[in-house]
C-alpha cells in the first residue's frame, strides 16, 4: 500500500490535497463526514455513514415495513438494497412476528356469547377436521396494522385460489383473546360452522320416465306392473371446507379474498 501525505486543501475547501511521497503525484479526497469520522477514529460513525450512503432506506424504516407485514423480498425491491443487508435488519422483526403468531394461536376466540374456553388453534383444528381438511397445510403469520394492533392470519389453499382468515390478537394475563376481522375468521370459530347455507340445497338430477308397458296377449293375462317407487330427495351431505367457501362465494356474489397486511378493522386498545 502506497503512503500519501496531506499537503493542503482545494481553494473551495471541499477536498483534501495529498501527495505520493515517492512519485510526487498529487491526489485529492472529498472532505466529507466519512473522512472526518475516519480521521477521528470514530469507527461506529464511519460504519453508520457507510450504511446510510449505500442504502435508500434506513434500518428503522426497513424494520417498520417488515413489522407491518412486508416480506424481505418486497423491501429489497422497494429499497434497491442487497437482500443480505435487508435480512440483517429484518431478522429480529421476523422473529417477533413469528412469536406473535404463536401466541395468537394460544389465545381464546371471542364469540357473540363471550370468550371460548378452547384456544384458537384447538377450535380451528376441529373446524378443519370436520370439513375434511388437514390444518398442517395451512400457514400462520402475524403483523401490526397501522394502529399498532397485532393481526393474526391463517392462510390455506382453496382450489386454485387462497383463502385467509384474520383475527385481532390482544394479549393479556390469561393468554389473550382474538376477535375475528372477516367472514372466514368468524366461520372458523363458529360452533355451528359448516351448517347448510340458506338457499343452497342439493340439486337432485331428474330420473328418466319409465317406458310404457307393452301390450300382453289376452289369452295369458299377467299381473299389472308395480308402480315405480316414489322419488326421494337425496339428503344434503356436509360440504368440505373448499365447497363451503365456494358455496358462500356464489351466495354472496363474490369470493373470500385475503386481507392485505395492515388493513384490519379497528378495535379496542390491547
């Protein structure tokens, strides 16, 4: 490494002038905060300035976006920063979100008649089992909405689309409580979840008309053919979880779409 010696400043005082003691060649360095921090030996300030110069998003802004539900990939694309640098600041917040989702599963759902005795994970698991689904294929997540409340999400595949249920999680000394924020969340904690939807009955396919009887010889009369058995309606079977939401979407003229992170309904302070 070649050694340079400071010999002065430029007329506008924006650069430091240095000279190579061996060749006599002159160089100049910008007289900025980074150079001042290096001259003082302030390595902490030097590193912070380097981060601020390279990044288009401050560390606190990265963590705020992650805490609000954004992914590392989304923040990387927004900031233009390397994914490894975003992950460094996002990691502790991702752990915080995972912990909130875990605690929300152990909270008690709020129903119209009051808090349930069972926890959210127990109630939802029973609902999935009753509908013929395995909750192991669903994913849990949590984030903070714009008012600072935790929102817990359960998302699963429904045919070619995805359905998500959202609850507001409020911690307390008794394990906390979760209040539904949308119809899928309300359905999953409803004790009567899966009941037949009004106006959606099973359609019985029409039965073919019996062929007319053929004429019989008069000499050998035969007993008249028995009347065809009365048609009975098929008993409506219990729909699966996918069929339930497909029927609900048809009845409501829409579909059960996932709520984007941070758009929960307001509720009381936790």
